[in-house]
C-alpha cells in the first residue's frame, strides 16, 4: 500500500483487502466510519454495533485490553442456521426421519457457552456430546428435554458408564458409544447391575480419509473406533446375550474441519452401508451419527483449502440427507434419525479477541549512516552497492550485499572489525534490502531471491496478548484466523507487518495470514500514532481456543464480556468476567500469593534495619508488590490501582444504527 493513495482510500477497499464480507458469514462488516461492526439482532431488526464503541464501553467499566468478546446472539443464529438447514433438506427430499444435533462440549466447555447452546437449542431438541466424566456431568445437568440426545464418547470406566445409565433411567436419551472392543463387557456388566438396558452405538473406523490436520481422525488406521471385524464381533456378542436390540447407532468422526464436500459424501455413503448391514444383522438401529466435520470458512475463499470449505451449510445438510436417504431407500430400510456433532461451526463466529498494539519494530527506524573516507573497505563496498541499486541491477546488488554482509560478520568475529563498524555495515545492508524491495515493485519479472524481501522487511507489531493463552491453535497446528484492525479502515494501511505477543517466546508470533488465493506472510497495517490505541481483532476464535489456552509465561485468561443489544437497540454488556490476576495464575502453579507478599515484606523490613531504604520506601515497595500480585497479567497502560473494583453491568450510552 502506497502512502500517496491515502486520500483516495475507501472503506470498501478495506472490506475487500481483509475479506471481511467473505469470512464474516453475514455477522461482521465495516461501517462508513471505517470501524468493524458486528451485526446483532433485537427481535426482527438487525443492529450494526461498532466494536470500537463496545471497547469504549468496556474501558468505561474499568476493564482493559486484551478482552474476549462473546456474542450470544450469534450462537443463537448458528444453532438455528444448522438445525433449520437440516430441516429444509429433510422437507425438500421427503426424508422420513428427523435431525437431532448434539454440541460437543470439548469445543468450548465454558459454562456460559454450554448453557446458551442448550437454551437456544431446546426448540430444536439439540443435545450435547460428552467425551469425559466431567463433560457428562455437565450434560446431564443441562439436558432435560426428552427428545434431545446425550452422546457419550471417549474412553469409559465404570463410573462414566454408571452416570450414562443413570441418565437413561431418569429419561435422558443417553447413547453410549463403544470406542474400543473392551468397553462392551463393562457396559453390559454395569447395565445388568443397574437393571437397565443400555442404548449402544459403535464408532467406526471408516476407510474414508480426509486430508489436512485432522487426517488422523479418519481412515481405517485411525486412533479411535472399531474395525469392521470388531463391529461384527460386537454384534455376535450382543446376539448371544439377547441384547442385539440395544445396538441402536452407528457413529464416526472424520475431524472437526473437513474442507472438501467430497470427503463428507464418501464417509456418509460408507457409514450408511454399515448401518444398513447392521440392521440386516438384526440390530435395532435407528440412529446415524455423522460426527463433526462441518467446516468454518476462515479465509473466505470457498475452496478445499484447510482453512476454508468448498460448500455451504445448506449444501452440507442436503448432501448428508440425500446420501442417507438414497442408501436406505435402496435397502428398503426406514430412514434413521441423523445426528451431527458440529461444534466448530456453532461456536467459532461467536467470539472475537481484541488486543492493543504496544509498539512497532521497524527495520527503517535506524538513522542513515555516513561512511567517511577512512571507513573500512567492506563498508565502502556496501555504500557503493546502495548507490547502484536500480531495476536492472536488483539481482547483482542483492547477491553482492549478501556477500559483503557475511564478510563483515566474519571480520567482526575474528576481531578485525569494531562493533561500531559492524553496526554501520548492517545498517547499510538493510537499506540495500529495502531499496531492492522497493525497486522490484511493479516489475514483470522479479528474481526469486528478491520476491520475499518485502515480507522479510516487514514491521513487527507487538500485541498485548499471549498466543499460547488466547490462540493456541495458531501455534500448535498452524490454524489461520482472520485478523484485522477494527478501526481506521477509511485510511490506507501503508505498512506490512507481523505480530509478536508479549510472552518473550520466539514461537509467540503470527506471521501467516488468511488470503483468498494463498497464505499471506504479512498483513497490511497502519502506522501507530503516538498516544492513540491501535486495536486489532482476531475473529472466529470461539472453538477450542479458550480451554486449550495455557499459562505460558504465566499469562492468564483475558477479560471476557458478553455483548448483546436490547429492545431499543442499545448495547448491553452482560456476564463480565475479569481476567486472571497474577495471584490467580500463581495459585494455579502452586504458589501462595499471601506467602509471597509476606516474604517480600520481611525482606523489605530487613533492608530498613540495614539502612538500605527508609520505612516510607518500604511501604511503597510492599504496596507496589501487592498491587502487582492483584493486577491483570497483561500489560496495563494506566497506573496500577490496587483498589480497583469490579466493572458493573449496564447499557451503553448510544444506540447503534439500525439497518
């Protein structure tokens, strides 16, 4: 982006540049003021709520950046979008069964999220999936609808199975999925002792495979599930014990982000064939659980790229229904209830991480050096190369600069060049790189070595967040999330940058960004103005990120605020949760904050007795230490206030614009 285009820059160009209208799925946009808006509903109206206005309201309530915003309205709409899309596909095809979704609690276990999905899903009989005892305890508490399912996955001990069977006794439709052959004997043993006939499903190891990060969840060598031979042996055992009617469900799971609709169709086809043959074996059947896989289009490209999908929700639902229907009709079987475990799709859009930029590291910040007549020859050579750079000499100048840069480093290590001269040499080298990159812009042919220079010279924007706490998938599996400024979008972003968090870890960086055609190595950004916050939004982070976050460098949970609009279209801030204090995270790793304060107090008292500090200085030191213990783990731009209270709830002062 060139600075001379500042006056001509339009908001539409920012919307296109960051592709917000493609990955935003109708939930996010840019307004005429150049601010990102989230589209929330109050009744039948849609209200554009500026994220900058939300941030202002949060600051007024005493919370600082970074903050995780949750939008319960978006959760409501994604639950409705999934269930109604399946409903439309069922109606259009004449399918005789029903759809019953279940939300996998592992995707986001936060109480507010699970409770809201259970509440919003009640009208669709949307249930929950549990993969552990803790998750099952949550599911049994939140599901009371007799038409909703609780699917029990994961490895199970006797206590887990007893809980599931107890739910069944209470009228909850709990389905125990066999992940491994040995679980069957335990299920039958516990069921006999409790006097209940279990409802059993089998998780299949399908031969159908998917590519990408979740390939290990699929294929006949996948970690989880039963082979076809183990499935038949399960049938034989149940028949022998007179309990074949307990086998009611076929289940499989390809992964949580399947970008290619062809992979989804192939898996449904194979699973339907297994379902049909199990029914022919005499199993009761009646339910086909297709697991997760409904992908999120993180980059908006609508392709089979791992961060995208080449289908929409309606196509996904229609293909699943039509495939199951065709197989069952051919076999003359009743259409089963279809269950899906679409957690990523339900929660991703509902959360946005907002962080502020603390400072920017730039290659071009160093002042230009003047090379005198008495300078070492190596420096004079670099200075001459800098003068010689032009579109016709890019390759030659680049190669020569690399050679002389290495010679300077070798001379320094051998003691033949001073630190000051090395510093001057590196300054010249970076200036040559920048000039080569600038001169290469617009050329039809650019040498391979020069193509990526712009990315290598990008600015580093230091963000007030922890990648490991708030965006662990970005670090662990290379997940791409949409990232963009939430304001100043009516201005041309004339810098290219990457992000570093504040963990002091070389892995705490974001240097891969979404793009409609590939993966970008840099992101167009604005100059940071002195005394002014520059705020970034990381979108579609509602799935997996909160629970997977760790305490790297003891950075804890961020502040969390739920945002909605009331009947008058005013912003309503609810469920404000203050982020972890230093005391909180120290407690997580077995420190007692009170003991730490006492230790510092005693040390300060000894310093008083030794006449190193005054009693007044002792008091200031201890108070500052205690304030640090009680403060936010992230960077705070204001003076620490140990007496700061919890932010209060309330409505915003201004009503956003209605569409």
